[in-house]
């Protein structure tokens, strides 16, 4: 076999059409989220063929330290006699020793012994890894590149249909507008949407999408907000640095305004929780998805939310007064202060 075309991969995996003689799988491309999804799909398909299949994960660093590790793992016969799956993450380090071992494995053509699933990144056709897989008749390549609007639209339809949901055309268009072409991000938001719909309705409308799905441009902001409200300093630092690095224009004011909106909804959710409502229902009702633990934590002192709202307003005012280039420092100082408040809540 050789490399599949990008538009053939989804249908191939959906049909579980993997020939018996294929023992080596290369999943590669620029879309890291899609790579992860397809590696999991391949492993799940292979596991479905044998009840007692085991999966062993190996990195390039481990292969560099022990050149015999990969072949030893591939030739190990499992206790129950089923084929095992060796999952190699072939990126981030020197790949030459892995290629040398792979060449031996492919030359021996041992399709009856084990399955080798190689998770790579974007590799050129001229690389040795690509050439080895292309020339081998017991190997198959799965390219993973960003979806087109059309292919992602089909994917959204198929994914929701598999969960017994339909989606109106204007709602699907809005999802595409919000999320762009990232497959993993799309799945995450679709799962949120499915949870939001609950039971009783099976047609997703534009109003449902607007109430639930978050534009990709806001996701960096949400990471910052969640880390701050959980009092997680390390995650907050990483999220802030990433947010300012990825945005060349000033993004401090939009961040503060989204934070303000989140706090207003958090306060409403906390009041509803203390009135006897279920935490999951109040989180859904107020658009605070995956924030159940934050709602519970801040319900200990609802007045702290009001103090935090005042701090966010103060931060926004400071950002509007001071030079643009130091807004990052102003935001950092205010958010660390809020994170300390959140940390104190954990001790109550």
C-alpha cells in the first residue's frame, strides 16, 4: 500500500477498511489535533479485531537510549497470543535510530506478529520515513491536514448524526465561522453542544450554537479566566504568555471584558446553586461549561465574586490609562491578585 489521499482517510476509518496484511501505519501532517484523533481511531479499530490486544507507547528518546527497544517490543509475544500494538511518537528528537529500526522491521514483513502505529508531524515526501512507508506493501499512510470548509461541514454532520442529532444549515455555518479548521477543537465544542442539548430535542439551531459554542479566538481568554479562578498560578502564567505572544494588537481590554461577563454569570450561577439547583444545571444554564468545580469553589464566598468584578473593572481602567506596551504587566498583576483570592477559597 502507499499513502492515502487526504480526502480518503475519514471514509476509510469510518468503514474500518484496513486490509489484513497491513501491519504498519503512519499518521502525519500539520493538523496535530487531527493526528491525535486518527491515531486513536486506528488503535481502536485494531483493538476491535482482537479482544486481548495490548498497546505499548514508545518515544524517540527511549529508542535513542535503547536501540533494541522497538524490535524487542514488536517481537514480544503477548501472554494471550493476540497481536499487540506498538505506538511510537516519532517527533521531537533524532529520528535516525528509529528509521534504522523501522527499515529492519519492514524488510522482514511480519504482518502476523504486531501492529506498528507511527505518530509523526508534518514530513516531506523526501524524508526517509515517508519513503519507507510509501515503498512498503504492508504499510499505510494517513495524511492529516487542515479541513476545508466543505470537508469540515461534512464532518460536523456525520459526527452529530452518530449521536442522533441534526443541525440546521445556519447553525452549521456559524460553527464553521467560530472554529475554523481545527478538528480536535471542533470535536470538543460539538461534545459541549451535545451535552447542552440534553434529552428531548434532536435538532440543533443557531440559538443553541450561539449559547454554547465558543469562538476559537476566545479560547485563549477562557484558559486565562479558568486558571485565574482556580488559583492555578503555573497554568495562568503559561496561558497569559501564550495569549500575548499570539496576539500582536492590544488584547487586554477584550480579555477584561470577557472576564467581567464570566464573573457576572458566575455570580448568577452561585446564587442559583445556593438556592438548591444542581451545579451541572446552573453551569449549563449560564454558559459556564466545564466550570462546575469553579462554581462550587466560589459559592463558599459569593461576595468575593463582587470584589473580583471590581478588580477587573479597575484593571480595564488602568489599561486604558497606561502605555500599551506595559498592559501585559498590569493584567498580570491584577490576575495574580485574583488567583491568590481563589487560592484562599480552597482553604475554607
